[in-house]
């Protein structure tokens, strides 16, 4: 009995669940002296200061902070300063970071996510994962890795970082561009697939035949799934309504639910990571999930730092030398092969070469999921721990270079544009009626552009709508609206529109460079034409006016002006404001209905989601 007692701490320390047990708390209190606690405090404080300094440098270099955290780990690890002594404390923080990260991912996986991402995101996301896995497996085998290691590497390296890409797209103001929406869509698909692979990795930890493991996991999945469904549908809504009355209670309940469910999953033979995901999914349909996500992101952003620092601290020159050539090969494939796969798939789906190219660049790196999946493989004793070093090196290389590629995507596209035509499917409707004359040409029929349609249809003038989103083109064609698929930055395409005889050109494209190109092109072809273009900032408006725009639409400026006019006109008159309110609501409902028609039309053909 004494022998078993001595072994218990050793066994438990090899499992993250130990961190959640009463034994751990009691053991910690008995041996964690004030001196040791202060020693750990100063050590972690010093590490955080170094992390902040390195993060500042990476911020100035416009590189993701994840890279800075890994570099911090290398600096404070055995390879350089060797100041990490409180390994257990950092491990606890690291596990909390992973739990918070996966909990937030689970919150985003609401039941509607697969329907809303659309056909192109679904096909591209799944297709890229499949083809990258196949090629990645053979690369691993070519370097002498075993089949199981090659499978883990191939699958792990298929996933791209939703966090990094979302941040880069937001900083570039490309979130609402076509390629940005598609990229976010297939990254969500990747998150769902990553969840599936995490389940498989957790399931494979069992002992015995594959059939026995499958039966065991299947029964657990049915049992746990049923219980969680009942909890999510009937119990959690009541609890969240109670706890939501206080911000502190809601925050505490969220942490308790996430960590508690993670511990229960581990007790049932699954992983803490999977439990955190499940906890997030059960709250995804909650009306408070945005608030919960916002609060948990604060925890995630702090604790996940230690996860990447811990990863970096495990890298050594020996690891770098051992995995140099495999790391170069995998990194080159991810940086070049992944974008090519996406470009081919999007070209086959009817998207132009620029949209495919820009969307392709967003998958040229690995993600946090990649590293977590490798860690699960190590915990399951499927792969050696050294493989995590290979994955970390590939992560550093691909995240660094892909960030630069995305930041300078327009310049890269201009450089490679002459040879990208092979990824673009030729369209017959681009050639039909090329010299037909139109009085009005509208570029872009999304959001702002769709507001012009009723006026154009009421006018007695001929008009043409130009867009490069195949889903919008299909909807316009179904409604009998004159349309043309094409890229507004394609010089040859603009020449085919007979701009010399056009009276009015309206561009509501969200891309400033595209609008500048259109204004310049129209002014050269037809100096007398009226030109309306969309801008987002005062400097953009000034440049568009200088280029020759007749009027620049600044949505916030127009909205503010209109609201100010209402105040001046109806100040103190509640009834008149009520009339304006009803008019606004009616307009919003019409816009919403218009968007639903597009979704229904595209959904009937399985073509995806378009929001107006």
C-alpha cells in the first residue's frame, strides 16, 4: 500500500488532470513554501517582462505575437538564458491557455456554422485538408518517418491559424472583401475538421483492438452527446439566465463549466482538450455566447502566452540540426503547395485568379491546432516528443513568411499575375455582347451596391451590374437583372464594357485600389461621364476626388449627416422620429428579405451563402 502511495504523485504528474484534483492541492500546500512561491513569482515575472519586450519588437516588425512568444521561450529556455525552473507552474498556465483557446473555438462552432460558410468554403476547406494530408504523408515517408508519425504530421499541417488570419484580414480591412469572407469560411471548416481529428486522437489513447476502442468511444460519444444535448437545450439556458444577472457570476460560471467539463472528459478516458471544446459547443447557442467569448479571450490571451513560451523553451540547436531538412521541406510545401491547392479548387468553382490567389495565401501557415494535435499524439504515445520540435520549427517558418506574404499580397499578385491565368476557368459570358452599350454601369452588388438596384430598375436607362462573386451573378441572372462576371481590375475586361458611351459609372467595391483603377480608367475613356465611388476614410476620398471622381460615398459620413438632418428637422418631435424609425425598419426588413432570397436561391443549388 505504501508503495502505491509513493507512486501516486508520479503517475498523476504525468496527466494534466492531476492539476484539477484535491490531491494536487493538498500536496502543493504541504510543499509549496513561501520561499519557493516567491522564487516562482520572480521567475514568471521576469519571463513575462521578456515576453513583453520581445512582443514589442514583433509588433514593430508587424509579425504575429505568437512568434514572439516562441522566441521568448527559446531565450528563457536551456538553449540561451536557462531561467525556467518552475516548470510545473508554467505547465499549469499552459494547460489553462489551451483549455481557454479550445473553449472559445467551441463557442464559435454553433449548429449553423456549416450552413453559413457556403459551398465554396466547404469544398475548399475540405479539399485543401484532403490534398495537403495526402502530399504531407508522402513527404513524411520520404524523410524516413514511420507511417503513424507521417499521418500525424500530414494531418496537423493541414490546419491554418484562424486567429492569425482573422487579425491580419482585420488589420488590412479585408474582412468584408470576397476573398476575406471565403477565407474565414474555410478556416471555420478547418476548425470543425480539427475538432473531429482531436476526437480521433483522444479516442486512440485506449488499449486493445481497434474494434474495442471504437465500441468504447462510440458508446461514450452517444452517452456524453445525449447528456450534453439535454444540458445545452434545457439546463444551460436556465443557468446562464440566472448567472447573466451578474457579470462576475457569468464569468465564474463559464470558467467552472469549461474546466469542470474538461476534467469530467478526462475521467471518462477522453482528453481535457476535447472536454474544453465540448464545453464551448454546449454554450454556442446561448444568447450570451459573444459576451462569454469576449471575457474568456482575456484569459486565453494571457495563459496561451505560456503555452508558446513553453514550446519555445523545448527547442534546442540539436533539434534544429536533427529536423532541418524535413522542416524545410514541410515549410516549403505549406508556403507554396497549400496556396496552389486553394487556387486550383477556387478556379474550378468559378472564381477569378485574384480571389483564388489572395484566399490561397491565407492557408500558408500551420495553426495552434497543429501543435495541440501533435501534443495529443505524444500523450497517447503514438509519436515521440521530439516531433513537437519539428512542428514548432515549421510553425515559426510558415507563420513568419505567410504573414509577410499576406501583408504584401497585392504586390505579390501584381508580380505573379501574368502566370496565374491557368488557375482561372474561362467564361463564355465574359465574351458575349462585349461592345453592347449601357447608360449606367454598377460595379459591386453587395451591401452598398444592392441599394442602387431599385433606383436603377425604376430608371428608363439601360444598366449593367458587374461583380466577381459567382453567387451574386447567379442570383442577378435568376432575377433577370443585366449582369456581367468580371474583375474590375482587369484592364482587358474594362475595355470590353464600352466605357466611352457610358453616362454614369458607380463603384461600390470595398477595395480602394480597385476604385482608383476604375476612376482612372473611366476618366481616360470618357472624361464627361459621371463617376460615383466608395471610400472609407477622408484620405481615400481626397485621392478619389483628385483622380476624377464626381462624388465619393463615405458611408459613415452620409449616415452621420442624415442623422444630424433628422435631429435638426424633427428635434423634440417624437411622433416624426417614430415615422422615420418605421421607415428605417421597413428598409432593413427589405434588405434582410433580399439577402434571404439570395441564400434560398443559392441554397437550392447548394451554392452557399451571400449576405446583403
